[in-house]
C-alpha cells in the first residue's frame, strides 16, 4: 500500500481566504474547505492560538 503524502501547511494567503469565507451562518468547516484548508487544521489552530479562536468567533457572530 503506498504511503500518503502529508498535506501542506496552510500559508498566510490560505488563512486570509479562510477569513474571507467566514461570516455569520457559515460553519468553520465550510469556510476551511472553500479556502482549500483541511478543517482539522482550523480546529488545531483554534486550540493552539487563542487570538485566532477569538477572531473566528467574532467573525461568525452576527452584528
């Protein structure tokens, strides 16, 4: 069985595209997939980076 190539880490442009897709009513998973980021990368970064988690929460909250 062939080994799987690791996914590349999202770069700054990927994260900006993610935030561009993130708005009230859009799930983190949907925004991640639209930006070409594996949803797991978003969840890992949210756990590791409080400022990132806060920003995602702010953008998903209707104002």
